[in-house]
C-alpha cells in the first residue's frame, strides 16, 4: 500500500460538500425537474420516477446533478445512505437533507462510492452522528472523514473488480428472490384452489371430497366479528396494566409486542368481549395487506392477557360447523381480497370494515373436510416458510460478504489484480 495516501473526503472532491434545495411539498409540480430525497436513494437504488417528486426548475447550477456526483444523506435512521449519480440522472436536483460531493478529475467516482459503503466509513458516521430528535451528519463532518486512496489507475482497477463481483452477488440474490416469489405463488394457487373446491388442487394436496357437500359460508353467520374498543389515548399506560392489541402489533402470521401501550383494567374495566382469548383470529383493519401478505394471525397464550383496540378485528366461532383455521385460509385466498379491495375505505390508509369482513361469503365444505384442508395447507405453508427462511439467511450472508468484499478492496487489504471474489458466494451460488 505504499502508493496509498490518507486523505480527507474533501481532498478528493472539488468542494467541501453542497447542501440540496430546501423546498416544501407545496412547490412540487409535474412535469418538472426530478428532486431526489433521502427516501429516494435507500440502499443505493433510485426509486422509479412515478414514485418521485418534481420541482419547476433548478434555481442555480450548483444544485444540478451531473454523472459521478456522490449523494450522502445527512439525516435519517441512520444517516450515511449513499447514491452515485448515473448519466441518466444528470440534470436532476436534490433536497436539503442530502449533501452532494463532486469527485475531482483524478478520482474515480465509483471508487469513492464504494468507499462510502465500506465499514470504516459507515462506522465513522455512526460514531460521530449528532443525535437530537433524529440523527444528523453535516457536510463538514463528511468532508473531514479520512479516506485511504491509491492512485487513479488502482482506483479504477478496484472499481472494475467490485462492479463485476457485486453484480455477480446481486444476480445470485435476485435468483433467490425470484425463487421465493415462485414459492409464494405456488402456495397462493394451492390456497385459492383448495378453498374453491377445485378438484385438481384438492387431489394434489391429498384431499378426497364430494363437491356436492359444499355450501356457501358467510363469515357473520359462522363467526362473531368484533371490532376493537375505542380506548381513549389519554388513558394509555407505558408501564403496568393490560396490553392493548393495536394495528401495529398485528403482522403476517404473528403478533409483535415491540411497541406496546397498556390499560388500567382494574381502574376502568372493559367489556368482556374485548378481552382476547387463546385461538382468536385477529386482523389489522388499517392497511390490511403489506408486501409479505395479509396482516392476520391467531392469538396464543403468550399474547395474553391483552385487550382488543379499535382498528383491529377479532373473529370467534359461533357455530360448530366451522374450523377457524379454514376461515383463516379463506381470508388468505385471492377471492377475499378481490371481494373487498375495490371498496376499501380511507384515502391515504386503506381501511377494512367490520361489515366487509362479516359479509364475505366463501365455499364451505363439511367440518371434517375443513380440518383436513387446513392441515394440508398448514403443512405446505410450513415447508415453504422453512425454505424462505433458508433463502433469507442466504441473502443476509450475501449482503455480509458483499460488504466485506467492498471494505477489503477499498482499504487495500488485498490486491484486486491478483485477488478473486469467486469465493464470495461459496455455498449459496445459484
């Protein structure tokens, strides 16, 4: 590393960092000039145009982005998100919570972008961040971060090496994501077919049934549909009391109690129907579908005692004709989403109503067949969850190895002209 120099970031750039435009949402227009924000550059990837915002014009040339500019976020959780401006991004502008650094002509912008993603650079940001209501890292602090930099030719070799190796890692990761999406699609098709009395699907999962025995099942006839109680927020407790199940606590196939508030049940008793029970099926009514599925799960003993808060619905059987697991799988079908999605209330936050839940009608086989179908679908789901868990762990390993490769290359821990990144995906290759 005799040719490497220990410099400050600003020594590698034409200036000490340029803050972006301070504009309000009231000035957004379309069409116009794309305004890049911290939310647009998460993980170094630019969000699509249709998800972005635009301003009428760029007031000064210093706010216009050119290819090779490095954007760094100065606030957020955490600061330090980076983005290398591509040729197709040239002419865009950027918002005030971003800082633009423009590399000198003898600096490879790709090398500098990889430095910004390296462990030492990120650790410096974490160690020196100014914590107020949100973490903050200003242009001056960025400008004075120490960077080990070789000559331009070596920067180029490092950037070429990392471009090739990180692209290969990304291809493996994308293949894993595609396989995961295919598994989800396969399960969705099984759920749709099995809950619609499709003979081929039922045969595939090993269920023998006479479709003539199936009839219509309406949720409100088979189940109590209980919308949560409107507990006044001024009575919420953060210590002691009985936990309240809020929408934030209901995820896909699980409850999460990381953020909780409670209620003084001794001082202000709640009607018994709002006391959750083991086996209750609960649904998040605000934004009921997220990327990983429907926010719905069963309550277990570990969740209790707990009380049902508004914007969460609870279903309990009121008929011996129904297996609640079969109701769960019927809600998981695309039929339910198609039945209600066009009528979801709420502009910014889609909301599922109790009437929509109770009014859902689905094919209902005899109770014994419901149980068999539920068992089979649960078994398929468990196998797919296991495979997805393995794939997620592989994705985490790929991310870790990408980070390690970047850090080793930009800090000179190995010579990229003789090193190979081929072992970076060992054990998780496509």
